């Protein structure tokens, strides 16, 4: 899995839009948790929940 650190830092520093992540894999959940990006993104278990 690739995640560009500059983008992740921008997410943590400033919230410019409503970004949603639907049905993230366990690896992506871990990455978002480690980097703190889970605090800047709206994480949803399913696509239906994310689009509601």
C-alpha cells in the first residue's frame, strides 16, 4: 500500500473538504490510525453508510 506523506500531513493540518472513506481494508485502517489521518477523514464501514 502506498500513501504519500505530504498528502497525509495536509489532511492532519487542515480540513478543506468532506472526504469519506468507504469500507477501508484492515491495512488502510491501520495506516490511517498510525498517521492520524483517521481524525481528518470520515470513515464508514460500507459504501451505503458513506453516501448517506
